[in-house]
C-alpha cells in the first residue's frame, strides 16, 4: 500500500515480547522489572490475525523482534503460523543469538529466511560488559554455524559507541573477509537508555574504513530497508550503514511496527498509532482489521522524524527500545 506521502509500505516489524535475557546498556537499565505481564502480550493467535490483516494490504516481509523474541516459549509456533500466511514472502528475526544455536535447523524448516544478530564487540570481556551477562563464545559460534545453513542472509547489527567499542570498527570489517555475512553499523538511537551514549556517525566510520580498504559500492545488493552496502574488494561478506540521524531516510521509509502489546506504531520516534488489541479480542474480521490498519497508516504515518530536535516536538516516544520493538 501507499501512504499519503506516496511511500510503499511493505514491511512489518512485529515485536512479540518486551522481555530480554540480557541487559544491553544502551537498551535496558541494569535492573528493570517494568516488563509487560505475559497476559498483556499478543498471543500466537492474535499475532496470526495481525499478520493476516497486514498481508491483505501488501505487507510482504515480517521481521520478528523484541525484547528478545526467543524468550517466547511459543516462538516456533508463531513462526509456523506466519509462514503459512499467503502473501508473506520473507520472515526475519532480530535476536541476540543467545538461544538460537540449538534451533537453527528447526527455524529454517519452519520458514525463517533471514537472521540479524546484535553483536557490539568482538572482545569477550567487553561484550559481557555491554550486554551485562552475554556469552560471546556461544553467540559467535552461532554466527559461524548459521552461515553453513543456507539462510538467505545473516547480518550482524553493530552499534558503535564513542569510547566503548569505537576501536573495533576495523575488526568488524575483517569479519567479512572469510564469513559470508553482512556487518551493519547502526547509529545509536536517542531513545530510552540510548540517550546516555554518544554515537559515532556512520560517515566517520566509512571514512575510517576507506583509509584502510578499497571499497566497492554494492549497488546490486537487493535491499528492502534503509541500509547502504559496500564490499571490501576480495572479501566474502559486506558492510552496511544505517544512519537514521546523520542521513535520515524517512522519505523512503517502507515499514511500520506493532508492539508486543498490540499497538500499531507508525514511526519509531513518535507514540502515534492505534491500539489493535480491542480488534483482536472481539469478533472483528481479518478484512475489517486490514481496513482499520490501512486507514491508520495512510492518515497518520508521519512524513519524517525529528530525533535531532526532540525538545520542541509533541508526541515523542518515551518508552525504551525493548517496548517499542527495536
């Protein structure tokens, strides 16, 4: 579908939980018990109804997010249900990878096409500090194992923070030499705990990399998102840049979000949207729900965000990334 700004909306980011088994410093406070109760989260049938409705208005790709989506014990059931919905062509997940290794084959069998794993350091001690408890060795083993399973894409999401991991940029680039993965540098979002950290601009990261490597713009890469991609000459993998602050991509935004408690969120930066939960609890048909969603997207999706000037803007999103859906 097209919104009123003539943008093609074909991508749903669907959060299924705000819970997480880690406490990454830029995402969650060290001690946070303010999670939704399980009874407030979308159940698998409600998730299925939502995705069916979105498929009727032209959504082709669903990315399952959290929190950490794999803490849901019914994740595989959710995956299977989405995989059987007509019109959904790609299913992806964003995960910390901690519970992924033992389920790679099962998830692939049940429709998972793409995997994004959050990894902000290649130093085991530093990784543990950033995540407040993550097991680097297990996650890195998962990454290498996933590359052998013929998933469509395996990508790492890397948030570079000034004074914390900005000395590892070239190490991440070197990962793509012998691994067929994408390493994506993502500017930190000034939302929730992220406001406490200073992001390194992707333009500065790119300039640093260019001083050490010959880069080729990967213009042939099929992308359904805001990232720009490059390859180091002779390397197997690729590097990408997502720059929501220094190079905003609002004019080509193709996505909407549904939070784990059923709120249709039309922009990461704003709390605008509609609560879908009432339409999931009653007898509203999938077709009617699709019309409600389509109308909301067309009329309410903002033209652009103002993360660089939030003080004077109304309706700013105040929730943390785990509740927004990342």
